[in-house]
C-alpha cells in the first residue's frame, strides 16, 4: 500500500508506474460501484473513464482532506448519478422506497406468536469467509444475490461491506441520512443471509 | 425481554454500535441465552466478511493502455517543473 501523499506527488510528477498501480487497484471497484447506478456495462465503463479523467483534471487541486480512494468514489458517484438520471433509472436518495422498507430480515413464519424461533438457523459447516468462498457455487450465489438487490441497497452494500467506506462518508456521498443508510444496509445484509441460507439448505438436501 | 424476531431486526444497529445502552444490554443478554440467535449473529457476521472478500474484476489490458495514453497526454499538455 502506497501512502496517498506519496502517490499524489508521483502522479503530479507524471509517474506512469504510480498511475498504473492506481488503475490496477481501483478500476475494478469503480466498475462494480458504477454498475449499481447504471444498467449497461458500456455506460458503466464510460462513467469510470470519466472518473479517471476527472482524477487527472483535479489532481493539482487535490487537497487530501479525503483519501484518494474516497475522492475517486465520490467523483464516480456524482457522474453515475447524472448518467442514471439520463438513463431514467435514477432512484431518489432522500427517501426510501417500498422495496427498502417492506421486507423483514427473516421470514416471519420462522417464528412463533411470541417471536421465538420455530425454524432456527442451522450452523454452517464452513465457518470462515475464506472457506465459504472457496465453494464456487456459494460465491456465485452471493454475487447473484448482490446483483438482485434493489439499487439503493446494492450501492450502500458495495460501499460499506465490499469497499469498506465509513458510514458517514457513504451518507455524504449519497445524500442519505444516517438512519436511512442503516436501513438500506440492514435490508441488504439480511437479503444476502437469506440467499445463502436457502442455498445451504438446498445443498444439504442434495447430500 | 427481547424476542428472537426483534433481535434479527436489531442486528445491524448492534453491529454498527448504534444501539442505546439499554437495548445493547438486552441484545447481549438475549445472545448470551439463546443459541439460535447466536448462530444467526455468527452467520450474519460471516456473510459480511465473505462479501468483503469478493475480488473485483481486473482491469482489461486495452482499457489500461488507453488510460495510460490519456495520462501521457495529460502530462504532455501540462509540463511539470
Ligand atoms: Zn433468540
């Protein structure tokens, strides 16, 4: 990991190795984030290109109040929101939609009238993330479940749990209240857990 | 006492450190006594960690080359001292 200060100085001096390092590290994450805003891969690619060009334009004025990574993500979110509007696929960030509020974390039929488990979660055999992801099918299920999330939930999940962006940064980038950010994250995480639970149950049946 | 169903809706607030003192206490007490909710919480943490381990797609060579060209142009336009 190269410190931002060093990286920015090297980029300003035109160091190609530094720019290559940055491209290799962040192009994939930027693409993944862009895809949560725009439907087509081609448009996402354009938005990411614009983000890189935006980086070059803004580099001399970059003041390092945020990290380079946060700054890149912020530029991308701003561009992607504009493109989302043009694609007529934009979702309002100020209020939650019905898809974000309606569903409980766990199917209510799995509890009795007093809210105690009647169909409790079964312990998973693979109990480290590495072991879990080693199974190709589990990984595919997880990727598919992320893709199936409602757009706002998907954006928040990608920023928080994949990219490790801090909650206040995410709220700032997306124009979300702290409480709504948490609702979206909660719904997204619960949906992924449901998907994996379903997947594990199917696997157990097959054995 | 917190029910299991209520607990599953408080998991994120708990993990985010956003429960008040009393709710946090009730959450911990329930987890201490209820094996099923312990399993639920463990699996939720596992899901979060697994998501964090998903690798991004590598940048295609063509895209990298093109962006490097733009970087060279940018450097050329604006020579640094
Ligand atoms: Zn319980």
